[in-house]
C-alpha cells in the first residue's frame, strides 16, 4: 500500500527523459542533449519550455550519476508521475556512496521530491577528472539503523551495504558487501562510525579511503530519543494521577521504582537523572504521564462513571468559554 504524501509529488525521471529504466549512461546522455536543445528557453517556442528545461535538468542530475540513479531505482517503479509521495521508512539505509554531495542550497534549486531524497548533507555525487598516480581512494558514506539498546550496552552488528557501479554496457548495477561493525556505547543518532580503509580502493596501490557510517535509531515500541535524553509515555489510571501512586516502570537498563505525585496532570514529566544515553555527560530519562480511561464496557462501570458525573462540578472546556 502506498503512503499518502504531504503534497510532494513523485517524479518519473525516466519518463521525463524518454528512456527505459535499463538505459545505458551513453543513451541517457544523448537523450538529455536532444531534449535540452528542444526546451532551452533561449531557442524553444514551447510555452512551458523553461519549466520543462528545469525538470529535464533535474532528471539528468539523478540519472547521470550512478549513485543517485541506483538510490532512485531502489524506490521501485510502481509509483506514477504526479502521485503524492513520501519516501518509505529507512529507504536509504545501507546505501553506500562517495564524493562531495550537495549543499542545501544546491538541492533546493530542484523540486521538493529531489530535495527530500538527495538534499541531506553528504549524499553522494560522483566526482570526475583524472586521478593522479598512487591516488588515495575516496571516502564512502552510508546510513545504518541500530537498536536503542545497542547504544546503551555497546554491540557488534553485521551490516549489509549496497554499492552502485556501472557494468560494461553503462548500466547501473548494485553489488553487496557485509561488515562486522562495533557499535560504541553511548553513540547518538547523527553521529558517525569511521572504518579506516573500508572506502573506495586507491588507484595503482594508493591508500583506500575510509567508510563513515551515519547512525540512526530504529523505532522503538516503548522509547523515543531526543539528543541524549530518552522518553517513555506512561499510562496511568485517573485515580493514580489524582491520589498519587508507586509503580515500576521499564527503562532500557531494567525496571525502576517510580513515585507518581498526587494531582499529576497529563503531559507532566518526571525526570530520572543520568538514565538516558550513556556517556561522559549522560542524558536523562523522562517519564511523560498519560491518563488512561478505563472502558465503560459493563453496567457496573457505567454506573461508576455516572456517580463521577454527579460528584464533580467539572467542565474541561471552561477555558474555551463554552
């Protein structure tokens, strides 16, 4: 099932350029040159020449670059041009790329679709030019997802990386490799793990580049992370919030005893200092209170709610003036 987007529309770059999805790089280059002459605003008589020319340039920017093209192909061919679109979760995980990438300004010169996919700092852009004798290989980059518990305890994980390359026909193909990676304790989302010598190979005996792995966390069924702090939404019964209570709550390092103060309100935060992500300055663990209403699914339960209605002179909408 396709996800409903927020106004961002899918762009079929192959359709824009009039080439098949398995077209070679030479064919893509020829198609671009032909259409660029047709739609160049200085010579074209088409009413929408400027928009067509810009759209063509965006399509060529992706399809001429094996890394961007392979990433784009990874989204699949089942989307229709103009259809609302949102990238699938973790769509770019484990995708290895090299080069300098785009700045935010360069990416924003194209459509929202392009910027969403390729606008983040460091997304690969192949570099041209001649390499010198004994040249060092380029550094490579990839994003990987780990579990929150990996950061709390440290871990060794096997990761799979996809590396795009051109075959003899100028078509993009993807090869795969696996690495065992040590996840250091206390690592945060957005930080990087450097693997020396695991980037692109050097030329004629030159030193290989390094591989930088950007860390992201998998969604957790209980916790969410903000910088070094960890948050847990804790459901409490109305009487526990009003009267106060003692209870056990889970944390990534085991259960702890927690005291709920009387007259607590929904959204109140209780802080457990130093129980967030570990490190020289560890984060905190926040328990966010949520009031859970018991269901009125029996006559006895309904009667209890009716008694509450009679016992309280309470209007939760008073601040609205109604």
